[in-house]
C-alpha cells in the first residue's frame, strides 16, 4: 500500500480523504457567500421597485405638458409732463416742483415738430397758446391734456385748462390802492384814467387806498410826468399806454399793473402782476384726477395775484401791512365791492 501526501492509504477498504467542501471552514465560507449574494439581489429589487410610479386605482395620470415659455410684455413708459421751452423760468420751475411732489418727470423743450403725435408717456403739456394750437388740433384723438398759458383763442374744454385771461380786476386794483397808500408821504395820490375801470379796477383802487391810508386824497391826473403839487404817488391802471419819458429824480412813484412804462423802471413803488406760476400746479393736479379742464382766473385766492415792492418807497414795516391785506383778501376776510 502506498501512502498519499495527506498520510492516508489508498487501496481496498480505505475512504478517500475529505475534500475542502466537507470541512467546517468551507461550510462557513459558503454560507457567507450566499448571504452576500442574497443581500445584493434584495438591494437591486428594492431599487427597481422605487423607480416604478404607481397610481391608486381609478386615478388618471395627466399627460406630460411641455414647459410654458413666459412672454414678458414691454413695460409702458412712465407718465411725464412736457413743458414748453418758451415759458418763463418761474413757470418752468413751478412745473418742476409739482412734478417732483407727484413723483413724475418733466422735459423742457421746444414744441415745434410735435404736431403728429405725442411722445410716449407724455400725459400733459404746459405751454403758451401760440405753441399749443397746432398740437391741440393734431392730438385731439389722444388722452393728452393741456395747460395753456396766456390764451387768446383757446378755451377751457374737457382736456384743456387755461390760465387767464380772466382777471379779478377789483382785487388787483385793491392791492394797487393799498400799495399807493403805503408809499405816499404827502397823502396826495394821483390816478390815471384807464380802460379797465369797468372791470372794477378803480373801485378796488379806491377801497385799497382807504384801507391803508384813510386820510389820503385821490385826484385824477393825465400825465405822471406832470403831477399836481405835492402829489408823490400815481396809480397806473391796466391797459394804459404812456409815451416814453425820462422822469426827474423827484418825480412821483408809480404803482403799476403788469407793465412798467418806458423810462419809469426806477420809479416804480409797487407792481401788481398776475402769477401763472402759482396756478399751474393746481391746474395739473385737477387734470391728473381725470376732472375736466377749467378756466383759471387770476385772483388773490390761490396766489394768482402778486405785489412786488421797492423798499425805497415802501419800507419792510409798511410792507407787512400789504402782506396782511393780501392774505385777508385771499382768504375771503376782505371783500372788494367792485366785483370780479
């Protein structure tokens, strides 16, 4: 008999040596291998189950909808105010102040070449009538509104407001009379005849003079260069034409309305004038609410009449009396008898 390498004999009556699968170590290795395979198979099955989408019975699954592409509309231009470059700096500044308070922009430019259509975003135009006539006609089908300064042919309408030419002549005359009474030292006042007497200017002047200087005397005069003796102040009514003159140093002071006669610029004690810059803001505010246009009258109420004084003729102390009279007239505490 021969001995094998494992020390067992090979021959009749002998069993072969046990294989590696018959050992305990082999069985343990086999079980471990089976467990690893079972774990891998379980993980695969769980993953496949998670990838499947199931719906409850009777539930309809909506079809796949392609993504929607959002279309962004071009934003409308912000509203702004177009201002005639021919307007006075005071009116332009008043529009700027109003626009700033309203959170809007303005553009000051010439209105020439804008007859066809309004610029995008322009909702209001402020300008002189002579520059608005063609625009008002060409833009009649738009929603643009207008504020016309110093109109002659344009009138207030659904989309147009006018600043003037309406004027409270009696109130203008009253302020001029008050200023004349405060400027005189002699108590003798002269008054030129004027075309606006029918509008109540003379009545207003007389009442204003009585308000500030109850003891003053009023006399008619035809030429301010040739006043009566001791006459040191002369009132010039509206629409009065005077020939150019070179007044002497001791010539009387003038109280004028709007225009200063040629040569008399250094002898104007007070000037009563209209103030469209005070009305343009309220006019725009009214139109901005959608209200129809309005014919605005120059009156003390709302600041439509302003009195400018020369401190050489009317001292600051006396000027305070003038400002008190302006405020009382504007608030309705003083009523002039001439009527508007």
